[in-house]
């Protein structure tokens, strides 16, 4: 009995082809992920300025008057 069957070898081969096959698919995926993280961080930096200037919500007393 061997430690690995043909199915183990095929599964490892498929994973290796997906990760390393083609023109740097793994580096392309990681580059896209880095761009997404950078855009998310930039969005977080801009948010406190816009929410700080927002008008307060009306209270229940204001709604009863109107």
C-alpha cells in the first residue's frame, strides 16, 4: 500500500496547474487583491470627514411639531 493514490496525485497536479499555470495567474490574483485592499483603505480614510459634517437626525419632538 502506497501513501498516495492516483487521486491524490491528480488533485495536487490540478492545484499546481491552477496556481502556477499560465502567465503568472497567482501574481495577477494577488495584485488584484492588493488593489482592492488599497481602495478599501482609501475609502476608510475619506469617510470620517464626510460623516462629521452631516446634519443630525430629527428627534421625536421635532417630528411631533411638524
